[in-house]
C-alpha cells in the first residue's frame, strides 16, 4: 500500500513522515540505492538495504539533488550485469551443491557399507531374500547342495583366510540368472544350473557373485538407494519410501554400476586362476547372457529385469583370458557334477 509522505535530510539520514504512517522511518544514506539511473526532471525511486520491502519515490528536484550530493553512490543502481553475475553465482552454487551431493552418493556408500554391523547385514539379507524370492521354492537336493559346497571349497582351496562369509541358495526361478544379496547371500537359478554345460561355467558365475560379496556391492547399493530416497524426501516433502517396499526397488538394488561389475569380473578371474579353474567358463556364461539380451525375449515378472545386472559387453568378455598357470584342475568329479545338475529335480 502506498503512502503520501514527506522526507527530510539531516545528519546523514533521511527521515520519512506521513499522516498514514504509524511511526517515522529513518533511512541512512549509506543504505540507499537508486532503483534506476537518475534522470533530470524525473522522480527518483529509492530502496534501502536496511528495509528491503519498502520503496521511496522522490519528486522534489532539490531533495534529489541534495541526496545525490551527500551520497553520490545512490546514483549507482543495480545494473543488469550485476543481476546476471548474481544469477551466475547462484547457478554455480547450485551446481556445486549437486556435485557435492553426487560425490557423497558415489564415495560415501562404499565406506558406510564396510562399517554396517554384521547383524544388520544378515537381517537385511534375510528381508531382501524373503521379499524378492518368497514366492519361489528352493532346490534342496542333499547331493546337489553337497556339490555346491565342493565348488565353494575349490574356489578358496588355497586361500581360505581370504574367503568372505557366504551362503549359496538355488531357487526355481523362471530364468537363467545369478545375483548376490546383502549379508553374503548368493542366489543361483535352477535354470542356470541346467543350462551350464560344464562345472567351470557354474564356478565362473559363482566366482563373479563372490566378487560382489567381497566388495559388499549389495550393501553399497542399499546405502546408495537409501541416500537417494532421503534426497527425494527432502526435495518433495514425502517420506521417500523404503528400500524393500516393492520389487521394483529390489530390482534396482541389484543393478550394480559398471565399475562394480568390472571389479567383480577382476576378482572372479583372479580367484579362478588361483584355484586353477579354467576362467573360460565365466566367458561362456557371459556369451550366453549376451545371446539372451540380443534375443530380447519377453521378461517373466519383475525378476526378469535383473538379468541386466550382468551386461555382457564385448569389452568384459574380451578381458577373460585362458588360465594363466595351467593346466586346469577339475572342479569336481563326474558324480558330483551330475548331482548338481539334478539339484532341482
């Protein structure tokens, strides 16, 4: 609302009085700036840095002249260049905040994943496995499970102290797949066992998933997703949901970064070479996945998208070389292999 006022200049201050004002305003000259460049014969519109929500429009030319003589800086209004510079600084600041946020989401999750208490990891693993696989049955052939134990022992035959705590479960899933869950839980599908032509292929797949276990990639993914949800919550005012709220979130949990997949590959290749198991089994698995991806077969339920957790790129396949310190040793004997092949029957 506008007021008709009188302004007086005295002792470096402008005193503003008017019949509709509840009390006089006192503005210091140093706080005054012209809203636009002063021009002779035109009113001068002033603002005060001390009273940012108020404006004073002077039409008395003598008062305007006295003000400008007393404080020449008043005649320097905020120019477009200043506004643009301020806008540029604001944009740079926002980008810097976004960059810091991205850095925290990239670098902080691995550090946090390493200090998650073991009890939390196991609880998270149980909850994730139940939410993701609760509608599928496990393959519990005793002879088949014994063969899985043989396979795990072979991988860490000469480096038991370096082995992470892990368990392997075989589920009757409607696709060829394998993935690691929090708490050192590795899941293989029965169809993967059926499709494997040699024990070395299963060994390669398991070694790759153990790379994710060793690097705690599932836990890193949980921390990263939780961080994203917190940011979304702050931005939208919502609660952000929970990591285990739906299968879509669980599928996202199992989508590792390209860097994580490459590290799991490197771990698997090293593990296989140390155990003198032919790494080309892992290569054949990736080639099989590549064929499936190129075929673009219809996905079967939410789990169908998890196959994308193993992008079988030409680069990753090319990195897998024959055994470095051959000859290769057998993974298991024929009877153990046949027992593994029948684990879901």
